[in-house]
């Protein structure tokens, strides 16, 4: 007792920490190894037996977890792209090129006071952002990111998508009503009128694609466009692409159709009275919506995850196979990193001489090695795994459309509310009906 | 200086003019009484050889003894600005006919003159305070209203002469503090 | 060991639990719809009722109807109802009297109806009632465009008429508008 | 007569129980009857004495929030006929407070809108949030100090306000201004006119939801204020004009910056206006909105680009020439449409004319002194003077009365934004809420000048 | 429980009864419309339940349910339009104050 206390008293802070942490880590390590050895087979059996359920759970968790980073990336992109269009620099203080800006936005939103105005309808006020956010996120469930990489392949996928997407208007309406603010009320009513109106051409424009593909499952819609870019529905349904794009802009409340939060007219519309994380939910929902709409545009009309040309389908690289030499590639990659870093560092020192200090030369070498090996591994994965290819093409297409949405926001003024509604009912709806009629006639005539 | 304008004005308005038509630089000045305002303004606006269509400015003036309302007019027919001074408005109960029957835009300057001097424009249908808060109780541009460091002694502060005729118009204090210096013209 | 139809170690089926929960939600929110004072909350409770009904449709093996339920009832009709509530809500709208004076008679009628239905349903043996089977969406489409073509067309004409009628009814006459304004 | 009754009426403060009838009782319309009922109701529900803000009918009191859902506005005893009319709500109408803190009101303007749905039925502008009593302050400062008192009035283009004051004082004192000083005044103020109009373009686009043009117009503005800063030492409130001349001759940095800018000003202006002129959404938002015809524009006393957009070629520089404008060659652009788009296009035309004037000033600039000889203490003879200049927003006037002392006896500032804004209650009704911003913004008000 | 047709039918009957009570008992016209929607939903639930349990009815039930939903949408549109039109004239959503046809 005395011995232990005396020793403890004599130890420095660091050694005390070590004395606590090392045994703890040891116990944890041993425990986890034992635990894994004992539990792993049973767990694996259990998981394998319930593969569809497990897959679904993992997909849902993954989607929920991935929405926030997606929104962060989109917010950063928007800040930066619009800044460049306005001849500004944009965020440049936090992280390299301001890349951590939206992370700080997230923290800011989290740490702000969550304010409820007097006279607000508290439960409705609180539920509204949740409804909006969930309505956006749940639509991600049916979007195929890559072959085999989707939440659930519903055979009524498209219908599910529109059903869930239509829910977001409820959240906006609730927010507008519950805020006890006339600006919010106007914003909520505008949102209801606008989204309900634009949902009709949005849905109708897709029916042509459904007729052509003969399915509402998103996966099969993508497969129906596989091959080259010429098989994309965009070329068979050009009018539908246009209608869908315009209606989707209105559906996602983006400029020039951002009537619901027109800041120069109704302050912030339905979000006027929201602050803190409740506002954050609206904010995230908006950007997730942009992503979803772009993803849907890519999926329905631009071939989804398929490559735009006849890509030699996943080439089986034997040397990458996990069952063969596979596992050895990890130590090989580590050794290669060190070797390449050393070689580059020595080369830099020889060529650059005294202008490079040893640490910076080694740092440069490490960077070069890292980038090079990551590129090699990425390329190998791209060649060998179809889902890596799928994600690559899908994300490329999606972010092209995301860029288009941001571009529009940077350049276009806002339309007026009556112009907006008139456009939906006088132009988009007849155009989508015409598109549907022509498509159906063509299918009937060509099939005979 | 537009000599012909002087002749035309004297011909048209001989009965209403109080005093001679004065001219200096590019400005011609006439003086009329408050009762003649609608007639004179309509003549100036409508007469074919005058056609003063643009009301450039409407200002209130407190000379210390009386209130004045000053109109500045512009016409294509004259190379001078025309200044119409309505003089002889009582300080205790300043009233003047409104010009809104001719120029709707005079509504706000009249409100301003009411706000600053307490001049009541009869016929202006929206004679509220425009700059000062609605519960403000004096008229800041009057000569007996002193700037804030002296405001407590200012006889004009704290009383709405016009809106409460039953209230004493002069508050106890230094009566000489009301008028700081001799009025002009 | 795969997760079976029943809760492990008991004989309770997962579907039963889901059914009970959804049915409770459905009935509870439906009761709230007809009893709550604040009509906007009635509307929100109605949405909850529709959502739980959609869940029950999925239990019944009919995701197509469930999706349509969400799309039409929640996405369109509820929004319309909320819209109408906001248009007609005045400061005296949450009236002191929520119910008619004869509401007790209505309650009695409702109880009688419920009892009659429950008794008659349980007393009847339905012919050829089997287990729940999932509905084939493609088959529904085929049926809709062959056997049910006439009803389909009639419904579409009805919808068009409803849209036109709704617009005409709810449109404010410009002349009348002028008179209204004092 | 209603106003007479109102004027002799004891107000609410003396009789808190509010037993008196409102002043407009003579009016037998439905509106009057309805507002009487509303008044009586409001008086019955009056909050206790300590919570009342004497007689402002439009203040939303904490006590009343939630008592009447969305109905804080129905007034206490109305004060004027117009107020009675405005605060009587028709069927399905509501009041909406836009401002004083609103993203699109160009300062602390407050518009109380009466809306039917999204349609504006009536509007009551409320001013005075920026009132500082500049006229009173000027009457208590000597003639030299007046110039820096009027400087921050129209803070977007402050040289014009200085010029009007200086013009009036020079007439009071019969000072002859050296020609070089006049040319410098024209040169600098035309530069500022370009800056102001360019800024107008950006803010109009911003109020219509376009993000980009405001940043492009700030580039122009920044170059101009930088070159003026090189000349005057300040970027915003220049305090450069003096009675009898200007404060300091042109310097090298100013001229080199100016030459730099002039070499591409015309092209840059075309590029910037192209951002909006060729934008279909912008043109459709602005065309046919807020039409002010010639007759009404004259009756409202509107001046400047707003009047010229309605077809009246009234420009003080031509209509009543001052300074060296008679010797300069420029056009006064006019348009007939009188809508928001015309008001925008007129200003863009004026930018081109201003660039022409700047060019001529640079070429015709005479040599000589830039200040007249004046005594240290100015005591003009008693008299009255009116100086008016054409500012970017219209005619800026100063009416000065001298009583022979070293301070102006009366100093009246006429700001064009004030009368331009008075048109808003006429232009807005019938338009949508979204057009409110397009119209108010196209009139280009600057609240610093309006509120004095 | 979930495997028997009876439970669904009883549930549907209860929902229908609640709707009936709302329709007969509420004063607000919009409340009454909402109650009608509940009753229509109860009917729909019956149809779908029969479809799920009775083999030959299966797809037919789905088609009928779709048609019912479409009709319900039309009914809601017209009903709400009528309510709003009446509200414009009478300034109240309460049906027991719609006591005269004239005026």
C-alpha cells in the first residue's frame, strides 16, 4: 500500500498516464482478441444468415452518415464556385483553400442558441425540420450509386422516390405555419404552391423513361441504359430531360426558383425564425436535395453508374485477388512508400541542394510516394472492381449537375411568384404531356 | 435674371403680391399671404405664359416673429427659379393651405414642415409627424428650440403648441432664451 | 441462425408486433383528428394516420398502394388540406365549441357502427382466405390497362373535371373582389 | 375639415380611457365605420399605462402577442384621414412590416404593407429611423462647417450634396469660382455619378435575387473611390468642395488612376450592363412593373432619372445650367415607358454620358487657381439663396437664408430620394410582394438623404 | 393476428366509425372533410385486405384501391374548393353557421 502510493506520488504526469494507459490498452487488446475469437464465428454466422437485413441496416446507416459530409462538400463547392464567378476568392482561411469551412459552419450551427419564438407552435415547430430532413434523406435509399451499391432495389423505386420527395413540402408548410411569423407563413404557402405544382411535370416527365425501360426499379433503369452514351435516355427523351431539370430546380428550391426563401422579399421564408441545429436541418436538407436531384438526373437520363463508352468490363486482375497474393500487397505498399519517399528525397537533395532542408525533402518525397501509390492502387481498383468504376462515373455525372445548379445560383436572378406558377402550368405541364404522348405513340408504333 | 418673368408675374398676380418682385442671381422671389396660396399656385401652374410645372422644394421657415412657407418652382418658360414666399403665418397657430391639390408630392414636404415647425397644412390628408417619433412633443426647427445641451431651458421643448391650444404656449423659464438673434429679411 | 418470423424465444410474430403498433398509431391519430381543438394539429394527426395506414399496406404485401398512399394522400391531399386550413384560419377559427350540439348522437352512431362491423366480421367465415401474398406490380399495370380501362378513363375524366371545377370554385372573381373592398 | 378637427383634438395621452370619437367621424364611408369599431375595440383592450407607447398605433406590444393571432396592427385612435383608410383592413388582408431591418430596403426604411395574399393593396412608408436633425445642426455651425455636416447625407454620392450647399453659399456671398475649380467639381462629381449608378445596377440585381452584378459593380466603385481618395483623402465622405473652389488641386496619383480607368471604362460599363440587359429573367421582372406616367411623375415632384424615364427631359444641368455644364457636350437621355426597366436603362445611359463629360473635362481643363480669395470668417449679407444641382438621384437643392451672422439662419436641404420615395404608395398597390423590391430599388433611394 | 383477415377488417371498421363520428360531430367544414378522408381510407383498407388474403381478388383489389385513391383526390380538391368558396362569402368555416341559402 505505502509502496504503491509512494511510487505513484513520485511519478511524473506522463508516466502516470503511461502507467494507466498501457495496462488498459493491454487488457483491451487481449480482451478484444479473445472476444473476437470467441464471438466472431457466431457473429459471422448470424450476419451471413440474415444477409438481406444486415445489408439493409448497413445501407441505411451508411446513407444517414454520408449525408452530412455530402452537404458539407456541396456547401464548400457552392461557396467556392460562386466566389470564383464573382471574381472573389471565397473561403480561404480554414484548412487548405478554406476546405474546412463547412465543417466550421457545422460547428457554428451546432453551438448556436436554439431559439423558439413566443407564440410558436412548439411541437410542430420542432418537428418541421426533422420531417424535411428525413424526407430528403430517405429518398437516397433507392438511388444506385454503383452496381450492388444501393440501399434497397424496390421494384417501385421511382414511385417511392416521388412519394418521399413529396413529403418535404410538409416540413416547409409546418415550419411556415408554426413559426408565428408572416414571412414564414408566406414562405410556407409559397413552398406548398410551388412544390405541388412542379411535382406534376416532374413526375410526368419521368413516365416517358418508365415506358421506354418498362420498369420503375432504379437499378433496371440504369441497366437499360448500359452500353455507350448513345443508349442514354437523355438522347431518346431530350424534352423530358429539360422538363425534369427545370422542375427539379423548383423542387429543390434552388435559384432561380428559390421563392420559398427569397431573401430580398420574405427575409428567409419558412426558415426565418429558425436558428441553431433546427436551421441546420433545413440547411442540410436543401443541399442533400441538390445532390439527390443531380443524382436522379444522372440515373434516369445519363446512364447512372455506367460508363459513357464501351468500357472493357471489370478486368480480373489476378494479382489483386485477396485469396491469392492479395494480403501481401499491404506490406508491399508500405515498403514501396518508404523506398519511393527515400529515393525522391535523395533526388531532391541532390538536385535542389541547400534550398531543401532534409525534413522538407523527405516530406516532399513522402507526399510524392503517397500520391503515386494511391494513384496506382486507385487505378488498379478502378480496373478490377466494377463498383469503383460505378462510383467514379456516378459521382462524375452527379457533380456535373451539382455544378450546374451552383452555376445557375451564381448567375440568375429570381423569377416572380406568378411567373413561376404560370411557367409550371402553362408551359411545363403541356410540354410534359406532349412528351408522354409522343413517347407512348412511338413505343406503340415501333413495337408493332 | 429673367426680366420678362418679373413682368409676367406682375401682370398675372398684381393683386396677390405683397411687396415687389425681387430678383437676384438666377432666382425670382415673390411674396404672398397664406390666403392666396391656392389661387397663386394654380395660376403659376396653369397660366400658359408661366407653366411652373415642377415643384422643386417646399420649405418651412421660422423667422422668430412669424412662420413662412417657401416654394421653389421651375418652368420651361423662365430661366429663373421662382421662389414663392408665403409670409405672415402666425407663430402661435400656424396654418397654411396645402399644395397637395396641385402637386401630390407636396404631401411629404408638408409633413416635414409640420414635423419641424408645427405648420398645419389644411387639406393635407396625411399630416402626421414624418421624421420625429409619434410621441414627440415639440418642433425642433423652431427658433425657440435650442440644441440638446440647452433643451431643458428651451421654451419650445416639451409642448405641442398646435395640438394643445389649451396648454400655455410659453413655458416658464428664461423668456429671452427663445430667440437667439434678430430674424432675417 | 437467421432471424425468423417470430421474436426469438417467444411465439410472437414480428408482423403481429408491427401490426399492433401500426394499428394503434392509426386509431390513435384518427381519434386525435376528430377530437383535437386546434385544427392544424388535426391535419398533422391525419398525416400520421395516413402514414401508419401506408405501413399497414406494406404489411399486407402491397408496397405499390403504400407508395401511392404516401404520394397522393400525404403529398397532395394533406398539403391541400393544410393549405385550406391556413386560408380559412381566422382568430376565431379554434372555436369554443369544437363539436356540434348533437355530437353525442354521432358518437352513439359511431359506436353502433363499429360494433355491428366487428360482430359481423368475426361471425363470418370468409371463403378462400389464405395467407398474405405480395402483389405483382406489373400484373396490376396490365389489369389497369385491359379489364379496368373504362374505369381508368372515367377516373381520369373525373380528375380533370375536379381540377377545372376546383379552380373555378376557388377563383376569386375580380369584380366581386372590388366590391368586397371597403 | 378633418385636419382642423384633428388639430384641436386632445390626443390619447390626456384621455386614456379614449372616450372621444376619432377625428374622421365626418367621413361616412364604410371604412370609417369599420375603423371606428376597430378603434373602440382597441381602446377597450388597451394594455396598462406603463406598457403603452403613447400613441404609436403600429408598435407591436409584447402584451398583445398571441392575444390576437397575427393582428398586432389595428391602430389606436387614428390621427389622419389617410391613416384611417390605411389601417382599415378589408377582407382577407393582412399587414406586413418590411423593414426597418430587412435585406432589401436600402437602409432603415420601413414599409408597412397591406397585403391581400401576395398582392400589395396599400403601403405606408415610415421614415425617420436615421433622422439626425442635420438642418438644425447646420443652423448652429458656421458656413465652413456646414459642408462636412451635409457630407454624410447622401453617403453614396456625397460630393453632390456638398456642391448644392456650396452653390447656395456662393450665391449668398457673390463669390466668383475659378474655372479650374469648376472643371474639377464637374470631373469629380461625374465620376461619383458613374460610381453611384453602377452601384444602383448591382443593388437592383441583388434585390431581384441576382448575386453576381453587385460584386462587379463594387469593382467599378472601388476604383473610383480609390482615385477620389487619392485626391481628397477619404473614400466615402470626401469633404472636398469649398466655398469658392475645391480643397486642393488635382494630383498625379488621381490623374494616373483616372487615365487607367478611363482607358477601359466604356468597355467595362458595356460588359457590366450586359450582365443584366441580356438576362431574360431580369428583363421580365423589371419590364412593365411600377409604371409612373409623365403626368403623375410631375405631380409627385419626382426628379432625376426617375422623371426622365417617364419622358420629361428635366435635368438641372440643362434645365438650369450651373457651373461649366453649358460649355460641355452631353445628352439628356429620356425614355417613355416609365417602368422599372426604363429607370434602370436611363441610369445606364447616363453612365455613358458621364464618361463623355469626364473625357471633355480632362481635355478642356484650364490652368489657374482652385480657390477664390475669401476671408477666414464668412458673414454674408442678409439674403436668401437657392442652389440646386443634378445628383445621381435627381435634383439636390439647398435653400439658405443668411441673417448677416456667421451661421446660416435657415438651412433647408432638399433631397431627391425623399420625393422619389413618396411615389411608392402610388406605384406599389396592385403589384406582388416580389415587385415591391423591384420598384423601390429602381427608384434608388438613399435613406441617409431621406431621413436627414 | 396480422395473419388473419378479420383483424384488418375490424381495424377498418373502427377507422370507419371514427370517421363517421368526426363527420357527424365536428362543426368545422374542413374537419368534416378530413373525417371523410378517414372513412375513404377505411374502405380502401378493406379492399386491400381482401386483395391480400383472397387469392383471386389479389391484383383486382390493388387496381380498385388505386381508383379509390384517385377518386378521393378529386373529392378532396372539389370539397376544399367549395369550403374555401363558402368561406369567402360567409367568413366562417363552421357549418352550423351556414344556416341560410340566401344573402
